[in-house]
C-alpha cells in the first residue's frame, strides 16, 4: 500500500491542480462564453471520441499493464511489447475509421433532428479518438514502469492550461466558435506528444518491428486476453458515453450541456479514487503473477476502505452546499441538482467496489466478465430509452446509477465466489453510520449565514470536523488514519522545503 499511497497522493495533488483549471474552463469559462447547446456540442464530440477510442484500441490498453510484469526486461527492450500494442491499436484505428466514414449517413441521422450542429464536426471524432487511444496505451505502459505521475501532469494539468489559453483567446474574439472547436480537438494531441517525449527521455521508446521478440505462444495469450478485455472495458466507456450520446439524440444539445457540467463536477470529486486505481492496477497484476492471494485480499480491503471514505467525504462536503454551488451557474443549470445526487450514489458504489473489476479482468477468469459487460450494455441502453424521454437528464442519471449498482454487485459476487476475497470490514460500517448521522444532522441544521460564501465555508468546516476529524481522532478506520497521515506528511515535507 506504501507505493500506492505515495504515487496516489502525488497524482491526486496534480489532478486537483488540474481540476481547478478544469473548473475555470468548464464551470466558469464554458458557461460564461458558450451557450448550453455549444457546451453540449463540444462534450458530444469528446464523448463520441472516447467511444471511438474504446472501439479502436482492440484491447491493447489493458493488456499493456496486465502482462508488463511478465515481460519487463530493459536489456531486451521488454521484448518489443510497446511495438506490438501500438500495431494492434493502429490496426484498430484504421478499421474503425473506415467504419465511421462508411456509416456516416446512418450515424448522422440519429443526431440530425435534436443535435444537427454536430454533423458539421462529425469527422473530428476520428483524430480526437485516435489521440485518446495512443495516450491511454502509453499511460498504461508507463504504469507498468511505475512512472505514474507524468501522464497525469500532461493530461490533467498541461492540457487544461492550453484549453484555458484557447478559451481566453476566444473571449477576446480572436476567432469564432468553429475555430474554438477545432483548436480544442487538436489540443488533445498535446498529451500524446509529451508522453512520447518523456519515454524517449527515459530511453523507453522502443518502437520497431525488429524489437518484437515475444514468444509466439505468449503472443497468442496476449491477443486472446486483449480480445476479451476489449469487450469488458467497452462497457465502462459505454456507461460514460452512452448517456451523453443518447441525451443528444433524444432531447438535444442544450440538455447535454447541463448534464456535461454535472458530470465534470462528479469527475472532479473522483480524482483521488482515479489516482488510487491508476497505481493499484500494476500492483494487482504483480500479485497475480506471484499468486499471492493473501496480499491481494489485504489490498482489496485497504483500498476499498480508503475509497469509501473519500467518496462519502467528498459527497458530504458537496451536498451540504449544493444549492450554493449551483447558484454560481446560470439558472438553466439548476435542474442538474437531482442529476448530481443520482450519479453520485452510483459513483460512490463504484469507488467502494472499484478494485473488484481490476482483480477480475487481470485474473484467469477474465473471460466471464463479458457476461457482465453484455448485461450492463443492455441495461444502460434499455433504461435510457425508457427514462430519457420521460424524465430527461434525470432519467439518464437514474439509468446510469442502476447500471453501476448491478455491474458492481455482479463482479463483487463473482470475485468472492471464485477467489474468496471481498472488500468488507466492520470498520467500514462504522464509517457509513457516521456519514449518515452527519448528513442528516447537517440537512436538519440547514445552516444559512445570510451570505453564500460564508455559508459554504461554515458547512465545509462542519463537515471536516464531524466526519474525517472524528474518524481520525477515534481511529475508527485505521486505513483512513494512515491515508490522512500520508497527506499530512506530504504537506509538512513541502512546507519544510519552502522554509
């Protein structure tokens, strides 16, 4: 857990700096400078690009960190593993680019009635999606080298600075909305270029056909795993992208604009979880290689305890000031509050049980995850068709939350049945009970100091005192205490260097 906490804290800090930039971009500049429809258009392009990236990677992304512990050999340039995965990804990009071009008319028809402006930017999905594929592949390769931080700097910090600059130039009327969209699309290449440069600096950019020396038998294992993991991870991306795509097709870009802002707020809250998952995946792969189920079980429980605390704490801190937060946005965004509530419930469950997916897809039973994947896709699609026309973006949020609950429960049961490990600890129940007491108490108190900013500050102080501080002082959950101690240690170290 030491490696995980160390890198997770670093990436969390960097990601939160990036989040502040992202808040300036999406919650302030986007909302101020663009209409809801324009916000929805940009997010639709990015959502479809993410889906294109998932289809075209052909499983190369997950196989990178799954098999890296077995192929790690600097002297032999890791048997050309990077080259093999880049070839697989390139084949996928070419294949699905052709599909996307050939089926343009059929796909465009879906958006023409409610989101007609998207058709003008249809082909931008291909380059943006290609940039996303290469970035994720290189990021996972660096994970295998335990170089987790630079990819976060490139994607969560530098890219957002560039986006801020682009938006500021747009605010100064240096160019119109069309050029803004083009520049935002092209900027997605920046993290890819930076990662390639970083790998060259590390002397890890081994790209040539001659470098591929993986035994043919092992190549077959990698290709089979890539095929299955491709289907598995497709579900996660579909859950993220399908609601946005169906909102655009069924009710329009303006509603998607509101939904996109709510999604951004939630993704910002999930940064610590994402950081922990980012550095946990290669550890899980290593434990499978070592066949060390004792450490796997310990890691499962410890990570789940920390991510449960993080999810509950961040939800608590946000929900008690939710009215004040949304009052900072234009009036048209206020109906995003119930969307936030429903989506966040699903995300907390996902944060708590999230490691079960990593454990399953890196195990020998990874093929079974296709059943869960197929079920998830069907549930999301059917519920969206039923709920979105009836309840709008709240219906999309409800369908996504139900899907997250079912998906994680199925995976949880499967991992327990086959490997007899689970994330549950008695101390976690104590944390949940404390959370419920604090939440009900603060809602009942309904603090209002007459000033929005003072009310938000006071609510935040109360949340910190009543939730994490109580857990820390009473040592209710040792894993949380250790996590907080790590944060305090990093802060003290940084302050000490400045002095």
